[in-house]
C-alpha cells in the first residue's frame, strides 16, 4: 500500500486540485495522465513545478493530483497552490520560501456575476436618448 506523506488542496477561480505527496522520484500524475500529457502548454507544466524547485524537492516526491473545474490555466494554478500547501505539511521550514514567492496565497480573483438589466457583469445595454 502506498502511503501519502501529505495532502494539499489548491484552488483558483472554479478549479479545485487535491494533491497527494508520496515518496518517489519526481513523477507528477494529473487525473491519471502524465503532467506533460495533461497540460499541453510548457508554461503550465513549468508553473506546476515552481514550488518543488524553490524548496529543492524536485526529485524527492511523486505527486498525484486530482483536479476538476475551470480551464487549464486555472487548473494549473490550483495544482501549484495544492503542491505548495502539501510541501509545508512535509517540511514546515519550507513555509518561508513558499510564502515569499506567493505560492501559499490563494488567488481570490473570480469571474464577476452577470447582473439583471445588463448585458454582462458591467457592460450595459446601449443607451438611446431618442
């Protein structure tokens, strides 16, 4: 049986990522696929591995991630947040480095809701004087 060292939950917009940290060689699996297979953009893969590079844990842990909701950019940011939270559980000394880079802060920006009597959240219908 595989033992989870730490569990972290990351969120961004409407995406939620559950991150499981296990002993291993640095393999990252997202929703049953390899991280490079799941996230098509290299920038998203690089974003994911930032907390591991900052804490120099790149090849120490295997990471299993279940992510749902939102788009790929939101999911990548949610994974980053979850990995950072899980790393602080394993190594409390890494907290300062992760906090300084802003990886432990939940990005609270969300899509504003559409209001009634308007075309969008802020866009109004065209005003007609006559």
